[in-house]
C-alpha cells in the first residue's frame, strides 16, 4: 500500500457540510493529503461526499470513528477509500477490507494491534497516544510487524510530533490541535503549516 507523501491525517471532527470545501482546500494546499471526517460530525456523509468532490483525487478522503458495518457500507458507497476506527473491532475491520477500504484501526495494546492486523487493517492508530507516550511506542515497535505503518493519534501537536516519530511512528493523526469546530479555514491552514514544518524538520 502506498501512502501520501506526508503521513499526516487531518481529523475534522465537528465540521459541517457548509464548511468542508474550504478546509479541504486549505489542507491540500498546505500539503496534507489524508482527510478524515468523523461520523459524530453533523451530516458526516454529506461532508465526505463534498470533500471528495473538492479533493478531485488530490487527497485520500474518508471517515473516522467508524463503529458499525452499516457505516462502513455508507462510507464505501461514496467512493471514499480511507476508514479510521477508534477501537479494534475485527468484524468492522474485515467488513471494510471486503469493500476495499484503506483501514487505519485504533488500538491501545499489543493484543489489539495484532487482532487488527489479523482482521486486515493496513495501518495501526495508537490512541490516545499522548497518554501512553513515546516510550510505549518504542516498546510496541519491538514486537509489531515493521511493515505496518503506526500512527500516533490523540494529543499530538507540532511540539511533540518529533518525539513520536523518533520512537518509531510513521506519522500522526491531527485532531483538536489542528481543527476545532467553528474555526475558519485560514486557522486550519496555519495549524496545518505548523504540523508540516514539524514533520519535515523531524525527518531526513
């Protein structure tokens, strides 16, 4: 599986369909090309569809906080490819893989990580990463398959991104430190720029 050049997933929790296009454009123009609209956002399905239209193939768009096979079906019907979960549910993961979705599965323990991989997840999402810390990442990396990308999500900001990358994470999901409901697209662009700069300074 090939990943976008910058391993950063923008999490636009709480965004509305009326706002989505401007924020998607701001993210793409800043260099972030993975965009997640959580299912607990207002009319998330419409936002996914509008985000796909705005991205026009320049970003991998999808949904997060996907908890049921019914939501997997709704997401797959839009033509989106990215699906992110907050938890490890092998049934939901396998269902998504059967639809050809790119699954980033949430986990907290090594057992959950292996359950997600065995169900077909192509990426792992450590959540909440800031609670566990970079030392926990290093311990996990000693046993996890080296070819499965590991993303840190939850409490990741430009100031601690480098520590998680140095501990072995491939990239990160960017939540409240990137976007909060109601903020304008210029603020999203400014926050995104800070993350991109932090990523580039932390990687060769």
